[in-house]
């Protein structure tokens, strides 16, 4: 660790103070102190470590673009060691954190022959495929890694990615068509039986009431018919949206399951 001399190790010119700021959640200030140390002590292992720690503080502050730029100070030093591999991985992770999944995959492909970070980057690329819902590509990429890799996370994610290829799915157009034929049927198709019953009763009640009252109270019957028509249209549109929501929720459930159960999440690699 980088703890230069100072009163209690907390001199503003030392990484010890930066560590304290980082531990208190003052990530922006911590990054500044790490960078100050790195630029005042150029070259060597201590400066590279300070750059890396500055990048970690910026990541914690959700300043991913700045973090990537700082990590580049480590990877561009010409030293191919474990710290360079860690910085390489964290650069790709900043893309992942910003939702730039294609950039993660491209970055991993460019570094496929780099022995310091190839496997971790492939692991992250597989997660990018998984998060992008390309489950076959995710499965095949996880499969290329040793099953025991990353505390057996690779083997676990092969199984989860395979599940993703067989998620239950509902057709929005079929749901809408079913509700056009029978109000609420599309909602029932998506498992929303309560909403289905409400739609059926509301539409049938209003349109049936309009028909029954047509001769006795035509103005009220017209109002009921208009209301019934609006509910009927809403029932069709709601079924279409409900099917899309059903599909989306299945993807989200799988992703939550993977995040909760995987032994080693992507952001937990090189987390120091």
C-alpha cells in the first residue's frame, strides 16, 4: 500500500489521506489525492498503483469515462504485470457500467492474446452478451472458460445462459388479438387473471347495459356504449403491453437471479 510519511498518515500529500477519503465516501477528493501523488512521484510501482486507486475512486463516484482515462495511465506504462491486467479489465468494466455492451465485447476481442487479462475480459464479454440477451453467445463464451474459473462462476453462468434461451414468452400480437375476440383473454394469456376478469366484466357490463337500455334511455345507452368502446380498446392495448411486460419481466428475473447467485460478479474482479 502507498502510505507515505505524514502526521498520523493523513497528510494531504500522501495516499494515506486518499485512502481515508475513499473510505469516507469522498471519492472525487480521494481521486484528486491519488493523482496528486502519482504526478508528484512519476514512474515506478507506487505511481502506477496510485493511478489505479484513482480510477477505482472515480468508478465509485460513477465517473466512468474519467476512470477509464486514468486506468490508461497504468496500461500505457509498458509494464505487463497483474496490475496492468487489472487496469485493462477495469477499463472494459467502465464500458459495461455505461451500458456500452458492444464496446466491452470489442475490447475483449482486441485483448484476446493478452495473458494478463484475457480470461477476465472474456468473462466480462460473456456478461455483456448475457445482459444484451444474446443468450447463445453468452453460453458459448462462458463455456470457453474453465468451469471453475472465478470461483466456479463461469460454469454457473453456462447453466443460467442456457435457461435464458428457453424463457417463457408471450406474443403481444396474439394477446391483443385474443382480447379483441374476448375482452380480458389476452390478460389471462399473460397470467393476469384478475385484470382479465375486470376487463371482461367492465366491457360486457357497459356494452350489454347499452343494448338493454337502448329503447328506454337512449342517451344513457349511448354514453354506456361509448364508455364500453373505450374500455374495449384499452383492453386490447393493455393486453399488447401486458405481453411485452411479461417478456421483459422474465428477462429481468433471470438477470436478478444471476446477479444474486453467481459466486463472483463482474465488478468484484480486481476490486482493490
